[in-house]
C-alpha cells in the first residue's frame, strides 16, 4: 500500500472519530439522564434500569453473596427556569417504590449541577410461606448532583439523604404503626454515561448506601438498630 493510501486511511479514520465525537457532544443533553444538564421546556428523557445490591449478612442470616435485583423506570420532564420534574418506579415484584420530585439544574461550560428532593411512597405484600403481611411507608430524599462532560462520555456524582416519614405494617387484620428513626441514612453514587450505538446511551453506576432500613428487604423483618453498608451496581438504558 502506498504512503498516500495510508495517509488517506489515517485521515478518514481521524475524521470519522472526530465527527462521531462532535455528534455525541451535540446529543448529550438529549441522551443523558444522570448528568445534570439543562432541559428544554417539555423535554422528556426516560430510562429503564436494573440494579443489584449485596445484602447485609445480619439481615439475610447467611454469608453467601446475595444480589437483590431491582427493576426501575424513570422519567425527567423539563420545566421553565431550569427546573426539572422527575418521577420513577422501582420494583422487585414483592415491593414497589414510587417517587416524584422537583430539581433545579444548572450548567457551567462542561460541568452540570443539580439540587432537589424526592418524596416516595412504597408498599410490599407477602402472602406466601405462611405470611400474611403488608408494609407501606413514605420517604423523603433531598439530593444533590454534579457532573462533568467529556468528549465521549459523562461522569456524574449524586448524593442523597434518606428520611423516614411514616411506616405501617399490617399482619393479618392487625395494623401496626412502626416507630423508625426519622433520619435513615445517606447514599452516594457515581454514574458513567456513554453512547452504545448512534444516539442510544447506556449508564453504568455504582452506589454506596448507608442505611438503617433498606426498604427492598423489609420482608426479612430485621430487628437490628444499626447502619448497614449496602453496595449497589446499576445498568441503565436511556430510552
């Protein structure tokens, strides 16, 4: 192959990579979910995800590595003045968690920031294995996020406080109002968002959770009063 042909191939490769990078930069605000960018009025971005967590040994009463899968669907909707409405549903079939809340996003060059809060209602039902138990509860999640936009991907950090507002359990025909600590704990997570193909983005995330009460495992009926460390991993597809 001649030098001219080699140079031509190199030029075409560089040009195609540069074009791909520029195209992705132009689409970040349309295809990223965790990166706290500005939304246009009425703009909507949704995601479908799966997360797993290593459950605490004291609660599950085994030292085996147990992964608790949670399926999630989330939606963000652009409002005026850089405000965003976010709602989501999480479930492991036995338990459902429904959240909704406002956020205010701000972009500065390649960086993005967000502050907001979510309120969530969750409920679970277990009628197998001799149980006839239902749990319901309300939680509050004040949160902040910060992210940076690279040429081909974004990295975002999100932290939130977790407050228990109310909880009630129903055993058969008996109603019990549980007395949980108001401050439940906090979380911090890191999320990498990058294109999978064309304008379709995926998210890989890890989160450290420090909670006294982790709602997906309410059916373990833990009586311990301590803060647990629960590592989580997530994989999300931007719709």
